[in-house]
C-alpha cells in the first residue's frame, strides 16, 4: 500500500513539473499540454505491467515508439523525447529509499 502511494506521489510530482513546463515546450493547445502527458504515463504504466507478465518485446517497443511519436508531434522533438524518457524513468525507478 505504501509503495503504491509513493509511486502515485512520484507520478503526481512528475505531472506537476511537466504541466508547468508546457509553455516552454510551446505545446499547440492547453488541452494537448494536459492530455499528452497523461496518455504517456498511463500507456507507460500499462506497458510496464505487460512486460512484467511476459509480453512480447516487439509489441511493447512498437507501442513505445507510437507514444513517442504522439509526444513529439505535440511537444516537439526535444520536448516530446524528454517527456517520454522522464515518464519512463518515473515509472521504472522505485520510490526513493527502496
């Protein structure tokens, strides 16, 4: 239970930073600035679970590339890449102290 709450806190902090940085990335609209990070983190969490349960690497990789394409299309190459990589780091790394 504590691990889940800690992970939720990490994701919430990541979203707060990402949403604060959206104007710097010159995202086309406020809706995209809000929704694309949510899509990235939700799809990333699902992919992480699928990987834990033995899903095929090719499917995970292709889905990851598609999500990166969405992020790049809305946040630009640099912003989208940072968005996806930072989401992956938040999802993959455990809470501090574990």
